[in-house]
């Protein structure tokens, strides 16, 4: 596709011109399509002078951190640093149940961890005589640029990154936003032209605060393990049924209630998983997805049989509005 090809060529030339022959750039990646496409362009333009940072907050999906390492580090050859901050995040979240408080804590902790990593990289490149970090990469899309009023939205992570105020001010970093004129479907097309794999290109959006807002109530390591396992089965079955791309976003959440069940001749008293799947164009309004019953049946059986601590699965049939896509 020649238009995408010329967009890529122009953007690479523009980045090279802005950054110059010695400039160093830092940027956070999440494994999502936007940050990966942006990182891939930077790699193409300035090679290892782009430093990608993945903050493992312990709140990503099952095995996600490993997958990102493989995709970006090994397959795409991006200069990737993974910071394992999962203990720090979980510690900060101890005892917190309020959704907005969770978001704030996660956002602030992210900034703290990312900033300290950026300073470390800056120190290293400075000491090795390779110039300082001067730029911050962000995968901002056009809708984020025009609709910066909404606090919660598919791009709220990016908006949170706008608050990397310390970085922009103390380190005097300047922003590079190669995707700021593109819509999501154009980013996907760009990803295809850049030979990113389909799985990455069509990945459902994932909120910055991750599964912390999909564990209702306190976030603890055991709750994280339960919701991760259930979500993994759910998404796996959706993919096997060939429905993944028909659904805009799907996830499992863990409710803070216990329900009575029976296993063999024993009474159980365990937790409840709720499944969410929506179809939407803009994420401002959404309809719940009408699964075939046999798919729901298989998912429910698998979760209850395979995930310890869960004895009941329910399906969320609420539209947005008045419900939201996330439970918190
Ligand atoms: P709601 O729940 O508001 O979600 O209907 C709409 C879209 O936004 C995502 N979402 C978030 N993304 N940080 C994010 O990066 C957040 O705090 C956040 N809250 C919701 C949600 O996953 C859906 O795609």
C-alpha cells in the first residue's frame, strides 16, 4: 500500500531530522498496538538510540510481559528494558478498594518507576559518550488529541502519560508523537505494513490500570492469580470459537462476593467471575455481545473446573450507557 509506505518513509525521515545523529529517545511500551507501532517506527528511524521501557506493574494479563518481551525485544529487535515493579505496585495497592484511588495510585507509581528508569538510561548514555535523552515518545492518536476532555477512555493511559510532568520538565524532554494524525484503523494498517503480527494488530484494548480495576475490592496476589487464569480461559475460548475479532473488547472480572456451590458431596463457598464482551465502534456506547449458548457453556465449565477459588460464572448483559465497559 503506497500511501502507508510513503507515510512511513516521511515519518522516519522526520524523526531522524528532529532527533539528529546523536539524540536519544525514551518511551513507554505496553504491548498494545499504538505503542508498538510507534516503537517500531522509532527503531526503524534511529535504531538502538530509542529506548523502550516496559513497566511490569504485575497487573497485565497472564504471560503478557513475556509475550511483549518476545514480540518487541526478539522479533522486532527493539532496544527494550523491562522493569519488574510488580511488588511495588501491589504494595501500594494494599487495602485500596476505591476504583479512582486505584487509578491514581497506579498512575503515580507508573510515573515514578518510568521516570527513575529514564534517568538511569540518561545517565548510562551520558557516561558512554552517546548523548543525553532529549525526547519522549508517545503513541498519541488523533482522537486523543481532539478529545482530551474525557478522563476515562480508551486512551486514558496515554493521557496519564501526559502527566509525566517531571520528565518533561525536570529532564526537559520534548515530545515525539508519530501517530498524532492517525485514527485507530490507520494505525492497524500501518502495523500491517510494518509487518507486525496479526495477533498484536487486533489485540483488544487493555486499560492502563490493568486487572486492578477488574478485581472488585482489594487487589491481592491471590485475586490477581484467579482473575488472570479465568480471563486467559475466556479469551482462549473466544479465539477458538473464531469470535475474537467480532468482539471489540472482552475480559473476565472477579466479584467481591462469595456464593454457595456444591462439589461432589461437599458444599463450597467461593467467588464469582463475571464475563464481559462488547461490540462498539467508539467505546463511548457499547452493546453486550450475543454469544452462542454453547460457547458460553464451554467457557463457564472450563473456568469453574480449572480455576481454584471460583464456583460460579455470570455473563454481564448491560449496555453502555448506563453501564460502563469496565466494572470499576
Ligand atoms: P468505560 O469503562 O469507561 O471504558 O466504558 C471505555 C474504554 O476505556 C477503557 N478504560 C481505561 N483505559 N485507563 C485506560 O487506559 C483507565 O483508567 C480506563 N478506564 C477504562 C476501557 O477498557 C474501555 O476500552
